[in-house]
C-alpha cells in the first residue's frame, strides 16, 4: 500500500515510493528507493522534503499514516470547496473563436522574441527590453479580450521547444493570474516581462545539463540551480528592466518554508509576485512534455500544488490560482459519464466544475461527430443535461487536436 508519511517518521527499512518534492530535479537518481542508510535520510531532510510517500509492500509500514487514496480524496474535497465558492463570471468581450487566431499570432511572435533573446544571450548580447514590452502588451490585450484563447494554446508543446515555450506560457499564465488578482496595467507589464525572462539564465547553464534525460547528479543539480543567479545578473544588466521583473526572476525557486533556492528565503521575505510566479512556473513545467518527463494532467498538478501549499507554496495564492485556471482549463479534452468525448470551450458560469463542453466523439458508437455540438453541464434538463465529467482524456489516444474545436 502507498502511504504518506512526515519526514520525521522516515527510517531505515522503508521503501520510498515518491519523494513528493515537485519535479524531477532532486538529488536522488531514481524516484523510488529502499532506505538502507542514514545518509539517504539526511539527504531527504537536507533537501527540504517535508512529506513523502512510502510503499508498505516493499518496506516497513507506519500504522497511523494515511494512504495515498485517502490523501487524494481529502485534497479533492478541499479543492472542490475552493472552486465551488467561485461564482464569478469572467467577462470576455470577444468570444474565444474570434480571439484564437489573433492569440496564435501573438504566441508565435512571443516565441520568436524569446528565441531571439535566448540566442542573443549565448553570444553575449544585450536583452532588448522594448521588444519584450511590445509582446507583453499584445498578450495583455489578448487576455483582456478573452484570456482563454492564449491559455488554451499553452498545452501544445513540442519537446525541443520546451525552454522557449515554457517562458511564453509562464508569461501568459502569470498575466491571467495577475488579471485575476486585480493587478493594474503597469504591474502586469512588469511581472509579464519578469515571467517571460525568469529562466533566461538557463542559456548560461551547459546544454548537456539543461537537456539531460536522466536524473541529475548533485554537481549537475548545482549547475542547474545557478540559472537563477544568472537570470538575476542578466536582468540587472538590462536597461529599462524594472525591479519587479528582476525580483521575479531572482526568487522564482524560493519556497515559503525556506526550502527553496538560491537564498532559502522564507514567508514574506519572498515578494508576493514571486510567490505567484513560483506556482505558475511549476504548473507549466509539470503540465508540459519535457525531455525527461511526460506531462501531467492539469487537475493532477493542481492537486499536487494544493498538497505542497501546506509547506512550499502560499496556500491562499494556490487557491486563487485554481480559481483562475479552473479545474478544467479551456482547451482540454474530457470524457463524460455518458461516454461522450469533448473539448472544454468555456468555464462554468455557475460552478467551475460544470463547464461547457463541445462534444466531438462518441465512445459508444466509436464515431467522430460530423457536426460537434455543445453541452452546458450546468443545465440539468434536456438531452444534454444530467451528464458529468468523468475524467480527462488524452488527445493522442483519439488523435484529436483540441485547439481545432475552439
Ligand atoms: Fe527556473
Ligand atoms: Fe521556469
């Protein structure tokens, strides 16, 4: 059985199933292992891991620890409460099908800009702040017309484009999060630039480390972590870069319990904007395909973020972020209890758990629909009523490109 334990409960003879520490950049070469020395325990504690999962079939058990299933159910119930309280209607003056083409252009432009900047860094050239500013302004405008257009494009990511597209997506998500939190235009511009350039220092990290497929050694991990200081220095040397942008890049790997890096800052020593970008950064990294990782579903990542917000992330901001992106982000593919498969095209206005789904495939008949139709899950009557989302579906499995249906 998989159980969750506190780090104080760990002892020799236990089998670690999952370090529960966020992403694969941890100092252990595998994700699971038998604890057979005090050395391992020390490493776990030193790395700032507070809670982890053990496999009681492969090692010692702990009587009073909750099972993974219990933890999952508890978190899901809490998240449901968080989104149920959200009855806010997001005003979007332009419908998504009208905004999507423009959003694609902006995203392409943003990608080109980031790519050029990153290439320039390798040759020791200066960052052109005005170019970043222009793209960020375009993104802000698109987000105010209809934020779901740009966000829904975030999930289409090719492996080799990861570093560029991650920067673009973190920027998009950060801007919509900022809008959700009510930041003014100037702040949005500043945090947008900071988000877009937060990982720029990675261009100075050796490529072999950056793109390594297997786990990193301790030495390599140290080199990887250096990207934060490089980002800060690069932005400090850039004319016209604001303090907020520099702080975001400098603090995006700090964690509220002091287990982050490079400074190990705690609580309010980390800026509010940096606490927000830390959430967005991990959300995007985990929902993307990377060289060494398959992507996780948005709901799984939100659940993990919520779990980690008891130590590493700001709980209130995580709750706000869940309300901002919704449990079912626009552009994701879902399966309904009736067996219909569809793309989320709109958040639920009455309840975030009841979005509008565009049905494109029927599992019972095994057919694609020639003319897709929409189901509003908040309506309880008619032939489309009474249905509920059963879970996510992989677009690959059905060979569906969700963005086509938006
Ligand atoms: Fe980073
Ligand atoms: Fe990042």
